[in-house]
C-alpha cells in the first residue's frame, strides 16, 4: 500500500497518479492500482529475474525504495 486515498480527493492527486503511472509503464517499473473497496492506492511490480537470490533481494530492495519514494511524492499531493 502506498497511501489511503478517498475517491473524492482533489483532481491534482489523480492527475499526478496518472503521470506517475505513465512513467512507470514507459520504464517497465510497475503500476499503480486503486482498490476502491479499501480506498487504497497500491504499487504493483513483478519480480521477473528469479535466477539467483542476489537478483531477487536486489529487486525487492528496489521495490521498497521505489514504493517509499512514490509514497512521499503522493502524500504531498494528497495532504495525508
């Protein structure tokens, strides 16, 4: 989960989510998904390189770092 997010948040947060989602897709770095029932924004990214433990851990660390960065950016817009 990145942030709790109400569907009635201001337009600026939803515009920023769309911009970020486009950048993530263009770079094949995951996607943002809104779960309406939970009013939550999720960051989803598949681990594709399962060749060795180092690559898995590296991808998990990258995911956590990217999730934190996204959370910080979006909290500014959501004023959570």
